[in-house]
């Protein structure tokens, strides 16, 4: 795999085009903005929240998986023009 530097303006342009044309964009402008600002490391773990703020409904891995799109690459069906 070859990794080459790419100007931020070109990444924004790609993000804008994919947001206009795809149901689920390949890359979003918010992602490009975060990378351009240097947000690449995860935040440190937070302290536990009070009991009244804990989630009341727990999700299982199966529930989450059933809500995700089918695995695979992007294709014609991902474009907004293909209804």
C-alpha cells in the first residue's frame, strides 16, 4: 500500500462530493476537519457517571450488528441516484 500526502483542500473537496452523492459518505467534512485540526488520539477515559445518568437500555452486539449495513465495498447502490 502506498500512502502519499494529500492537501487538506482536496480532502474537503472529496468529502463534499461524497456527501452530495452518497447515502453514507465515504468521508465526511467533519472527519477531514478533525484530522486537519490534529485530533488523532482518543480522549482519556472519563470518570464514571452518576447512577441517574447511566444508560437504561443495554445493546447487545447482535442488536448493533443487525442495524448495520451489509458488509462489503461501496457500489452503485450507495449513490443517492440509485433508488
